C-alpha cells in the first residue's frame, strides 16, 4: 500500500485528479469506479475544472459507482445517482448511458448485484477505482464484518453509518437503512485503487486500514491485499499512523527514483 500524506485537502484533490487524468490520457476509454460522500468532491471539482480549462475529455470513459441506497429513486435529492449527476456527470462531457449506479428501486433488489457484476465484467473490469472510507472503516457500503470475498449485494447499514449520513437527510425524511454496494472482492478486482481520506474523524479508520490487522472488522484493511492501492490522506487523517514519518520518507525516495528513472507503471490496464 502506497501512503501519500498531503498538507491539506486541496493538494490531495489536485494529486488525485493528476492520477485520474493520467489514466484517462493513457486510456481514453478507461473504466472508472466512483465513490460518493464529501471526500471525493474536491477531486470531482478538479476534474470538472480540467475538463473546462484543459479539455480533459470523458467522452469514451465508462463509470461504475460503488453503491446506492435501497428504497429511494434515482431522481431523489439524496440518491447517489443525483449526487453523481450534480457533482460530476452533468458538468463534464461523459455519455450518461456510460455511467452506471446500482438501481436502488429495482423490483427485486437481490437481483441487482449479480447483474451489476456482469455489467462490470462486460466493460472489461474496472481500471481505476476511487474510494472514500467510512468512520467505521467501511468501503462502499461494506460495513464491518462484510465478507472479504463479497461481491455486489444488498447490505444493512450500521447505526454509525446511518448517523454519519443523517446530515444529508431532513429530520423527518425517510433515510434508507439498506444499500446495494459493490463487494470487497469487486473492489479488490479493480486494477488500480485510489483511497482518499481527510479530516481527523477519519484518523482511526485510516490507522486500522493501513496499520491494523487484516480483518473483516475493518473492511478497508482488505486493501492491504491489493497490489496497486494508493492511499491519499491529509495530515489530520494521518495523525494516528505510527509509521507516518516512514511513509513520508518512502514518498521522498520514490520521487527521487522517478526523477532518475522512467516514471513508474502507474497507469492501469
Ligand atoms: C458513504 C459511502 C462511502 C463513503 C463514506 C464516507 O457511506 N457509501 O462510499 O466513502 O460514506 O463519506 P464521506 O466522504 O462523506 O466521509
């Protein structure tokens, strides 16, 4: 796991946008896995800016979102489909038909997972997956004790996640307790993973993910098994890491190597 520590959320967003942009420049038809939540907003704003100012094009890009709430329609203000449309898709040149989000209103939500897996497979698999992390260490909506071998399916949210996400719902509004999420295996199958986290409230989850034991109790720790995961965090989210100094040292050594030799094989495919 490569751990990059940034002084603030802006520099983190800019570096993550560099990595996504290199992927798209190398493979304009890249398949990108996307996340919702407040964490990737800086990345999305940066991608929109680059689209408008530098003509970064998403014309051939295909996207798969990690998850969606069960029981609210795609046009609901709090659905992840609406989130993605408003915060990214409507502001870039992506073909809407190339953007997939699990259907939270399917007649049988239990059928959605296997069909979503097939769609990902048909697209050739995910080249680059963007992730955030929940305060309880969840990725997508894979809550603690999710099987490390799980694929896309319905999950029940923990009380902590329901509380964390209640800020987006009005006090008397229906807040879903179920979601459809890519599984941990689905995520680990991505060729490249970028996990973003900022703020002190993520410090424990980041520490458990990077330095804790590999355990279904912290689903994000499964990323320790992935060969090409880059964790991009700010100083606050890094504050509980025991080897923080070491990760910075690795970063300097890496920069040095890249200056002297060919850039690393960052691009996935
Ligand atoms: C939700 C999403 C996750 C996201 C997490 C963190 O539960 N399903 O994909 O990573 O929230 O959200 P935030 O970035 O707002 O802290």
